[in-house]
C-alpha cells in the first residue's frame, strides 16, 4: 500500500507540479443573494492572490459598467459599486490572473429589491483549456526536453549521428513554440485575439512570459552551438543553453504557488533536469542504434546505463518531493478528472520503467554478446519509449491546467466578513461539513490592519435543531488571527456562530453569522 502511494506521488509529479489554480472562495454579497437595499461595494475572496484584469457590472439590457480594480495581487478584492443601483438583477463578471499565470473567470449574481433570490452563477476555475494551448504546450515541452537533454548527452556521454540536425530542429521548434506561447497565454488572460497587442503585452509580463523568454534564449544558444564546428565555444554554448532551457521550467506554473517556494523550485528543477536527460538521450540512442555497429552502440549504451539509473532515481526523488509539497493527501486525487489523468500517467510510467528494465537487463547483454536480433529489439524498445514519452508529454499538457480536487472553492468551506461599527471580523469555517471543523476569525480595523481584542469567545448553536448556544474559547495564532478546532458542528443544518470580542473603548462587539453545514 505504501509503495502504491509513493508511485502515485511520482506519477503526479510528471506534470511538472500539480497545484491548483486560484478559485473564488466567497463573495459579499454572496452569490445568489436577495438584498433589500443596494450594496455599496462587492468583495471577492480567492484561494490565493490574484491580479485583476477586468470586472464588469451587468444589468439587463443596460451597457456593462467597468468597475475600478485595485493594483497588484491580493486574495481579497473590494470593488465599489455605482451609487444609483435600482431594483433588479445584477451580475458581477470578473476575470483575474492567478499566481501561476492561469486566467480565472466567473460571475456573482445578486438581486436588489422585492425579487425572488436569483440562482447562484458560480465561478470557473480557469480550467477551460483550449486545444491549441494544450497542443502548443506539448510541442514546446517535447522539443525543449529533446534539445536540452540531447545537448547533455553530447556533453556527458557521446556524440551521435545527425546530432546537429536533431538538436537544431528541436531547439528551433522549442524556441518558436515558447515565443508563440506568450501570445496565446496573453490571449487567454485578457480574452482577446492572439494577434492583439494587449494579449502579447499581458502574456509577456506574466510568469509564463518570463519562462518562455528564458526557454527561447536557452534553445537559441543550442541552435547556435549546432552551427559551430565544436570545440570549447560550442561546448560552452551547449551547456549554457541546456541549463537555461531546463531552468525555465520552474519559473512558471505550479512551482510559483507551492510552499515552501525554495524547496518546490529546487525539486522541479531537479525533476526537469533528469527528465530532459532521459528524453534527450532516448532520441540520441535511437539515432545511434540506427547508424552504428553493434559493438560501438553497446559501449555507448553501457556508458549511458549508469547515468540513466541516476536520472531515474533523481526523477523519482524530486518528483515525489514536489508532489508531497502540493497535495494534502493521495486520497484527494480520486473521483475527479484530475485523478483519472494521474491514473493514466501511472500506466504510462509503469510501461516506461518496464521497457527501461528490459533494455538494461535483457537486450543490452544480448547485444554485448553479439546476438544479431538484439539490435533490432533494442531499436524497437527505444522507439516504444519515445512513443510513450510523447504520450506522457501530451497528458502533462492537459494535467498542468487541471486543478486537483482540493483546490476547488467548494472544499474551502464557508467565509463571511462581518462589521461592528468601524471594526471588521472575517469568520470562516472549513470544511463546513458535519463533524470536525476549524473556526477561524480574523479581526481588522477601518484601515484594514489586524488588531487583537482584549478578549475573544465564540458561541455555537442551532436553534432549529434545539441545540442551545454554547460558548467556547478560541486561541490566538497570530496578530488579529484566532482559531478553534472542534466538533461542535456535529450534524448538517444552519448553525449560528457568534464571535464575542471585548474591544477597548467599544465595549463588547458581536459578530454573528449563519453558517450552512453540509
């Protein structure tokens, strides 16, 4: 069982990191609210800091109103609404960019006046993956890994037939795909055409833009190196190009949101280095097996074998480390699209390892003994590995855009911001399911700064179920930050949570919230 969990973690790590994208946790007014009076503002809360692109207020046939958005990234956005809202149905449509540069869009709907409560609109998780985005990502990653890994093979193992053509072509394709990815990313971010100047500007200044520029620079160095006649200059360019191309991998995507960041970046860099060496070496070995004599090919394969074993070990250790930084539990993978993709990658990984073991312990010894059929079998086996790698890269291109189940807003529980005069308390309950829950309270003053009341208690009850309110202590875990872990919310229903805070100069402040428990 333990081995299965580690294998699952390793397979998940093939995605180059699989943390989730930002999602909308809560809004004030809540999605689907019916309000007696128009709100003066709307507050949007996300699972991680996001950068707003556009937020619009829509009402029937009236033209959309663009709301002023704050500058910079934050997990909370408070947006002023027009002061002349009348009775009616309103939709706040937003588009933001998550920390890992993925666009996230959604809407919040509310009604003002004597109207039935509207149906909640909900929010997307940025998972609307364009086939062009997936295809371009797969082409870029495959070409980059062949170019960088092939360069490492030349530097550390042996030169191979047609290496200039292979490295030059792979480097050129990776460079073009990386640069095109900037525009495609920007188009997804701002919702405009690929050729739009705004799309390219937005893509360039995202983490994807930085990563793509580094990847393009690295692969360009590899292409230049193939045009030289070798020597120290060519080796230096190959080394610099390979390292730059591999270093581009942790500069964007899920590595930018994992914690601790340094460990996540280091693990993903090591994972990318090992994957590049393995994949690039497969292309080189296939060329060698097709063009060189069996004895010479066997010597190169034996030299590669020791380094290949090290690469697989590094791939496993770095991958497991990275995925353990990302996931709360392996069980969270099952019952979702994300989980099925992981299971597909497990099958591919097992097939790759099986072929590698077969090459190392059966076909290579036969080749060294001069058995004629061994060369053909090795060529077939290495070709099959290359085909499996293409499948792995394709699944990875989809998986990196698929959030794991734990990142969806529904799993984040309940959150509400309450006011008492000029003071505020954000009350959140997670997972907001019957049984054990964490009740978290954050206090802020009118300037948005945290503060500590003189005394804080929390009261929990359920009048409809006949549960009398019970007062419980809550512990301080940081400036203005309090938490209680317990099982008071024992069964589904609408529970009342009342935070009682004694604030110097203001007496007892009561913050009361109705919390639905599933």
